[in-house]
């Protein structure tokens, strides 16, 4: 009987050790977010975890101003190489001669890791909005989008992330094909502080419109292993042909 008890005890201890090792491994994984830059990361949320990212952005284009409150993205692990993405509608406050407020459209999507190579992973993101928002501020249309994301370690402290994508937006003047790309340089400044500098562009943002180009930069601060704060600022390079002249915002990410 004592022999059986000791065997069971060893098995229990072994299981506990394995569980503790798995938890420690998960906790040691760095918190990688899809904000505050425009460029999406090819990394998916670790198995068994949920990640919530949110923020506030203010932008101005001429006399038109808009504040976006929420920007909430819920990322849920769906196995080792995939995640489900839920974009909770943001609250918009737009001013351009008058004032319009309301909720943006909900979006749903998924991210799939096509390659888990440590130095240059590749992922595919598939997303679509749903017509759920307020008529005064939201397109209220289905707008599908696909993005191919990858990244490269240039040095131990510098990385380059690249996106190319295509979508079918509809901003009220009719649906049109849209193509876009981005490149973001990320820097580890110290153990808790990171920074990035980014460029991104669209072939058009409205039917029959011109190309749009932007630069963007910011910082991240790891408050805890599973909590990150961020701040960003960006500028349009469009010579008054559309898009915001400048924008800035702050955000928070939390992994559970």
C-alpha cells in the first residue's frame, strides 16, 4: 500500500511540475500586440490565453476632427497557430461644421500562422466588418480584408515587420478595390521600453480617390509581463488630397 501511495504521489508531483512548467513557459512569452502601429504582427496569442487591446485616437484633417474611443480588439487563441479576433465597436465623435456621434461597425476575423520560423514568421489575417454601427458615423457595410504579415530580426534589438494587404471597402460612394502596404521598424530601448517608426500607404481610400501615405511612430512600456501601455503620433503625406493631416493616441493591452 505504501508503495502504491508513493507511486501516486510521484505521478501527482510530476503532473504538478509539468503544469507549473507550462504556466512558467506561457508567462515567460513576451507580450506582442497588434497596436499601436498600423502594421499587424505575424505572432498569434499563446495557447490558452486571451488578449485585449484598446485605445483612444484623435485625428484632424483641415477643419474636420474625429475622436475614436475604444479601438477594442479581443484576441482569443484557437490552438497553437491561430487566433479569433473580435473588433468591438468604437465610439466616434466627429466634428466638421457640426457634430456627429455614434458607434462604428463591429468586425470579426482570424489570424493564421503560416510559418512559425523563429526569425521570420508569416501569418495570414482575414477580417470583415459587419453593418452594425450608427448611420451617422459608420459605413454600415460588409468590408472584407486580407493581410499577409511577416517580420525579420535585423539585430538582437531591432526588428522589421512588413504587411501587404487588399480589401473591399465601401465609404458611401460605392465599393472599390483597395491595396495597401506597411513597414515598421521596432526597437528594444531597454527591458521595458520599446519604440517604432513606420510608413504605410493605400492606393486609395475612396472610390476614384488618390493614394494615401502616412508616417507613424511611438513607444510601448511594459507595466507588467502581461500589461503594456502605448503612445503614438502620425502624420499624413497627402498634400490636402484626403486623409488626416495628423493623429495621436494612447492605448493599453492586457493578456489573461
